[in-house]
């Protein structure tokens, strides 16, 4: 059974850093398209970062230069290192797996972890 | 970035109604359009991928259509469990973008 379990969220001051983790089971993270998607309170979905199976990464302009996506093959875990955090980064962060069938879409999501950036 | 615009932002409907939600892309995305349902406090769930393909396990009352810039999600025969927020999302570019959501509420 596919499962994604995020951790690492919490309350952090502006300018601080946080690392989110997403432990996967039932499939291999490094062989799949993986992404981090966030949702600010009462708002829509924003794709933050993606990493393809080959290792290519992409970032939304809003986080470029501040966030880094990575994965650990031995731990089957996806990470999001978040630096220079701002109030507008406050959101629930979801880890998600993408699959391709005619086009790309997300077929499994984690339960989300809340990041609150506030002084 | 490709902007995705949904309409309406919310709607009220009754059980059994047919509901239509529209999604427009700021430029052509071919059929690289997906629809998700999100219930309060839960992660989204894919309903339709590639504009019109029904994801396995999703009831057939959900259908999608469109290509290029204009897309539609239709729910034929609304059920209580369908009251939720729906998002369209494009996977044409390397970083995907979604609409702002359409909240379907009980009339």
C-alpha cells in the first residue's frame, strides 16, 4: 500500500529555516516524480517544487533560491529544505507522487504538515 | 506562468443536481488538465486526468471535457459526499499551477 507521511512542520520565526521530510512506503521515491505542494489557509494549491526520477528539479518562482528539494534513496524519503522563511510561506505542505498516464497528475498525497511563519 | 481561472468560485446546489465547473488556461495546455476534489481537512484526490479520463475508483457521475484553454468538470447527480472544493490543475509546464478552487455547497 502506498503511503506518504510528512513531518517537520511547526512554528518558525521569519528568516528561519525548517526541513520537511516525507517518508514513503509501498513504492520507491527515487524512481518516481515527487513534488511538494502547499496550501495557505483558505487558499488554493501551489506547486512549490518537483523532482523527477532522473534527479531534475524545478521550483516555483516564489521559493526559488530559498527552498531545496532532495531525496534519500536509503531512507526512501523526500525532503524540502526551507530557508529565509517569510510569513507568506505559512501553509500546509503536502508531499505528493506524480504519475504519467496520457499526462502527468498526482495520484497519492500525504496528510500534510503545517508550517507557520510568525514572530 | 500559466494562469488557471475557475468559475464560479462557489455554487449552491441540491442533491441530484447536475453541476458544471469551468476552468480556463491563460494559454493552450492541450489536454494536460486534471481535476481534484478536496474535502475539509483532507488532501486533494484526483478525479479526472488528461482532461477527460476518469481515475480508477472514481464514480462515473464525474466527467471532464475540453482541450486547449477551456475545460469543464461535470457532476451528474450530485450526492452528499460531493459537497467539497474542486480544483483544476495544469501539468503542461514543469511547475504545475492550479485554479483557485470552486466550493460546492448544499443549497
